[in-house]
């Protein structure tokens, strides 16, 4: 890796400064979601509880509701595709507005010994506490809620959030008295922090870099530690320079961050200028190619004193004190970042039986909605015939996406549309690479990428390549096709892979029992253990590491364990549960959204021959609860998705009906 001393610094774009802060502002936390950057807490003359968001597109700051705690040295995590922010740990104190004491008496003065120094003047409060608390901000409802506690207090720790499992890992940091070697992980299904294997040596300040299942912890002047998440072990393995760039001579690692396309490392290293004077500059190494594991060196900028960084809307954003600068990642840096990031592994599993939702813990709840006129008709598909069918539907935040499909005259489309449930407006997006019908779509956990899988073009019986759509940049990227041709199959994302189940094959419309998985690390499809029986039309949902398959000809629920690549006998799942299916009922549709699953059940009305009722059962992986939304009698259901706080149903008449989901 080489460094050019005369790179054009004008490539860095200044952004509006953070409001109400000074140049010595430090200790804040920073995170991003799609085109938005969040900054919370921090310390200048006082410890702050403020939270601000910066929209990279509009270049405007918005002040959000403040945290319950004043915090510095904490961390900010974005969960469930940007729906929730987690403010974790740090030092500070509870706000009076949140019920904190007006003038708490300090147990000890930690400000004198830690916060004050010869080089920096910071807050003078002497009632600073070492926090174990974490709190959660609901972006949609704009409210903070205290959620619980870490097992021990810590600040300036390393943090990694896993979008696949929804787990948050914290490493080391400064504890009650000195550097920590402990590791904790947040389990979103239990809402608890658990200890993991401790670091072989304490880490006061370290920087994580994620490569596959390994987390590398960098600390200047010390050996890099490597943690394997799959087996909870620390391994004696130096990061391969082919995967992780080497620190320049006399340089040091200053900061790291992760985003959907890869990792960013900032190095500080000495550079001799044209005037012969040596000074520190930043070298930024950006890994945008998860599949090829290559790094791109970005233009350096002048050294900062206190800073954080995040990636949003295709830009690397660095915040230092009051100043904000951004670098636009070029196309070849982000195109290949469109590898598969699995949807958050959705929660509980089980078989359909007995009552609404069965639970040995008694923690899951079903909320019923009556037909009280809450369903509203939405604007129809633009420029599509009434006999339009065979399309695929998915959702990202407030947007519903519809791709491909065909009309009664045999015309097959490659069109791609989005519908905003808030503005109630359709938008025509760039068309797919292939014309498709009978295909499926899956969404990455951050809502950045949509994967269009399988289906046919009506002419050949060949397997269609995967099209990957970048929601922010609105461009398509191709990926390898499945091994088998299949239409009307089941698709889901679990443990970092896209899984395809059954469907109709190319041999005279045969029903398939084969299963394939797309691995983003190898960028290829692999056959997995086939289903116990063929399934011609499949509906699937993911619950933690298990996938449930519903379909014809049998109505038996098939259960696949992704960790062992085995099919499990449902009779052994007494401690797990799915929604109740009334006698004579069946699953007629399913879908996933960022943070949960949707399962539509059709069942006959008692005493009314030929009359059926449908209910969309909506699962929230983080709340571990189901909400049951009754569909209106007058329409059937081709698909049901969750967009924002609404359940959106697409009917055979190509109508969209929407209903607000309470307590989603």
C-alpha cells in the first residue's frame, strides 16, 4: 500500500457543522443509517444528552429528543434497519427531565483524575457516574426509553453490531478502575447482556475490524487480538494483509467503522510535505469489496484531534469537534459492496397448533384488530393491466417495491416500482436486468440492497441470474444464478445467506425438493440438504436460525435448521411456537421485512360454506411478539408486507390496501 503526499484534498467536501458545539467537543458517539448520520452525547464544558441527525442529501441538521442520560465515551448502535438507536454505556448522569437528581452527591471525584488534563478542558461536574445503562430511541415514534443495563460500566470500548443476528458486541474499554478485558454481547431476543470469552489481555482503547466471522481488535503498540464469533474463542491469528491493510511505518490505527459494504480504517502517519516539513496526516483505507476483500486508499486529510466517522448515502463522513467533512465513494468502491447481507434472523420457531401463540415462557402476545374500517384503498399500480400477475413484492421502511410480472397477453416485464405509504405516491425506478415472473425478492438488514432471485422469462427454462438493487444509488448489479431453474419458490435470508426452497422446475413443471443457498463470502450458490418432500408453491419464514416451509401438496410444516443443515421433526418443537392455524386453514402468503416476518393464514368461516377469512400475522423479532391483522372479507391476498407502521396487502385485482399496525 503506497501513499501519495500530494493528493487533492479538495475531494473532501465540507458539511454543515454540528449545531451548538465547539471545536473541543469530544466523547460523542456517531452512527449512520442509509442517508442519515446520528451524533449523540459528548463533552465540552458540560456533558451533553443532545442527539442530532444530519441528512446527507439535504445537508440539514435536525435536533432529536435528548437521551435520558447525559453521556460521553459511550457508543451508538443502529438496529432493525434504522428503526432503533441504542445508546450504550459511557460516563455521565441521569437528566433531571428523565427523573434524575438535581444535584447528586458524587461517590467519588472521577472528573479530576480522568476528565481533566493539561491538554484538554472538559466538563466540571463532579457527580459523573460510570454508567451501565443503555437506552433505546424509536426513530418512528421519536421517544427514548430506558432498556436495561450492561453487566459492568465501561467507556471508550470497542463495539460491533451484527445485522444478521441483531446482536451487539462490546469489548474492553475503561471500567471502574482501569482497562477491561471483559466482553459482553446483547441478545435482542432476551433483552439481556451476556458475558463471552474475555480478551487475553485488557484493552483500554481498541478498534474493531470485522472480516467474515472474525473480529480483529487493534491497539497501538500491542498485538492484534482476533475473536471468532462462531465458537466464542480468541485465536492466535495475525490478520492477513490480503484482507486487512498493514499500518504504515511509524503510523498508528486511530479509528475504525463498519458499514453494509465493508470496513473503514483510519491510520495516522507522518508525511513530508513539499516544504520539507514532516507532519501527521490521515490515511484512510476503505474496504468496499466484501466479496473480493480488496482495499482502496482514499485521499488523506489534515489530522484531527477528536473525531468519529460513519458511512451514509455513499459518503464517508468524519466529524471532528464542530467540523464535518465527507468523501464521496466512487462507483467502483460501492458497486461490488452489493453482496448479500442477510436479514435479521427472525425470532421464534415452532409448529402451528392449539391456541393463537403458544409459549413456554408466556412472553409472546397476539393483538387482534377488528374490521372497523381501518383498511384504506391505495392508488393502483401505474401503467399496469388489470390482469397483471406473477410479480414479486417486498418492502424497505416506508416503501413497498414491486418487480417484474406478466399480463394476460403474455407480456413479461422487467419494470421496478416503489410505493410510499406515507405520501401515497408511486415512483418508477430503473428496470431490472432481466424480465421476470414467478421470482422472489429479499432485503439486506440495513435496507440498502434488494436481491431479486430466480423466476423465468417465459421463453427459456434457464436459471435466471440474481439482480441486486442499491436503494440509495438506484442502480442494479448482477450476481450468479441459482443451480436450478425454479419459479414460485420460497426465499428467505438467514445467517448471512439467501436460501431458496422448492418451487416449480424446468422438467414439465415438476415440483422441486431441492434447496440452495447463496454465500456472500464465496459469491456462489450451493445445494443444501433437500426437503423431505417436494413443494411446488412455497411460503417460508425465518425464526432465529430455523426456517419454516409451508406449501403444497402437503400442508405439513417443514423445519430446516441452518446451523446443522438438517430437517427437524416438528414434534420435537414443543417449547417453540407459531400462530394458531384454525381447522381447515392454510398459509397462503409470507414475506420478510427488516426486523420481522409476515405470515398470512387463510381459514374457512364456521357454518358458512365457501366463505373464508384471512389474517396477516406479523412478527417483530426485537419485541418477540406477534400482531394479528384481519384482512377484509371482500379481497383475497397475493402478498402482504410491512412498510413503516402499516401492513400493506396486494390483492388479485392489483389493488393495495393498507392498515396501521398497533404497537408494532
